[in-house]
C-alpha cells in the first residue's frame, strides 16, 4: 500500500500492491519468430517487434490491439535507468519470442510507463554463462503498485501526451537536420564546380577558391597552469569544452581563472569560432561562442577563428567548417597516438567563397536553421526532464 507524492485532484485512495500476472493476460503462446531472410520475402508496413524495438516491417500481423511488451532476454535489465525495458504497441503488429506480450486488464499506457524503467533484476535469471533471461513464471510474479482504473487512465493519458510532444519535437528536429544536410550539399559548389546548384535570386558570379586564413584571424590559447584553476572568475575554454556544434560548460568540466589582467588578448568575443586541435574528434569538434557564455578565456590547443566582417560572413565561415572541415583534416591530420592539428592546418583549409552579399544570405539562412534545430532540441530536453521528474513523483 502507498500513495504517490503528486496526484490528480480528487484521488486519495491508497495504491494496491499487485502481481503482474494479476493485472495482465499473457499472450506469449501467440508469438511467432520470423528470421530476417523470411521477412525479406514478405515486406510491408506492419511493424515486426523484437526485444527492444522494431526489427523490420512485414505484410502480416498477429495482434491488433493495445499491448505492452516486456523484455525477455538481453543485457538491458541492468540499464533500466537509461534504457526502456518495456514497449507500448497498438494496431496491427507482429512480435517475436524475445519479448513477453501482455494484454493489460487496466490502462495499457499506464502499465507501459510503470514497467518501462522498473528495476526487475530480482526476477531475472541467468540463462547460460552470462545471458540474462526473464522467464514467464518469474515475469508474472513481478510486483507493482496500482491505483484504481480511472486514475490509471488519467496518468496514462498524461504521459502519452508528454511522449507525443517529445516525439513531435524530435521529429521536427530531425526533419530540419535533414533539410540542412541537403542544402549544405546544394548551396555550395561540388566536385570542383565554380557555382552551386541552388542559389538565392540575383547571384550568378562564380565562386573563388581561397584559404580559411584569408578571412579569419587565427590564434591558439594561453597555457594556463591547472594547479591555479579557480572556482570563481572567468570561464576557460579548453578542448574538452568544445563539442560537436556547441560548448559544454557543465559543472564537472568547467574551470575558471580568477582574473583576465594581462590576458586580454585571450578574451573571446561573441561569435568567435572555436576549433578543438587534439583528440579523436578533431574535425568534428567546433562551436561558436555565444554572448551569454562570455566572458571566457581561450586555452592552448584550442583555435579561435575571428572572421573579418569586412571581407566575409562569420555565419558563412562557420557553415563552411561544418560542411567541409572534417573531410579536409582527414587528409591532413598527423598520424600519432593522439591526433592533432596545427594552426597552419586550419589556416590552409581550402574553401569555396562567393561575394560578401551572397555569403551573408547563405550564412543567415543556415543560422536560422540552426536556431530552429536548437529550439526543438531544447524543448525536447525540457519535456524529458519534466517526464523524469513526474515519473519519480507520480508513482509509488
């Protein structure tokens, strides 16, 4: 017996402890596995489910209703905090023999949410030397806390709506990323061509081949002594802070310097492009620093590229890095235990460049796409945090 911390108005009854076999009907006997070769012979639009996700699509179905699938074997039982061990399915589906099939006697989405991140390791057994398995007998004895069916439906609908919003923002984010990838190919010249396939109206002149250093002032940072890092003061941008398209100032990797006196040349400005120079992710790790991340000081082995705005568009230069830099450094990085770039490697990065007016148009277009991507990513993360919090507070 127990009560959650957060409830919908009007619900006060204790939740009851039940066994999974008491609140579901097990349909395991109706599962049928189909190997991948046989599935290729019956392609279709009906999802074929396995232990953790959809394995493919076929033209036949076994079930046509709301059901909950629970992992039967695999390694995810130990990763229940970060990986879902249950799936909610509805409509026409086919399920193989690596997931238990449960028909809820209450609300299906409530049961799915209850099980999705539940620690069921006490009911899991070893099958062989190391593989873990949840046998049907043990599965049916898993203990749950359950409210009345009406409260189940309210909770199930709440989390269904949250998941729908998360999926919506993630799908929109993925669509914009795909659009950006396509336009980066079409709005820049390819294969030694002098003009791109897609251009803004009014631009017809050929692009020129230049070097990145022709338009950007480049420098590396100061060799700060780690034993003098401070908890307060000005943020330091080290290689580990430069991620794939963003700067990470998480508490565990953010260090500071108490003053910028004598270090004014290393102070960063809004829009500076930062490029990591060491490690396995060189060519992939770059970012623009934003106004709300300042003040910040540049540390050695990170390159700062500051665009000359009289000659080039900062946004265009940043998009050029995203499009071509990885391919370029793949041909130029040093073959050492820890791959690294030199300042000259970055300075000599060859780029195709149009006139300044066209650069500004292109840079603005892609910056707007980046803002939309960030917006949907942030919304996704906010909703996931809400979901995580409510999962802790709305269940016993």
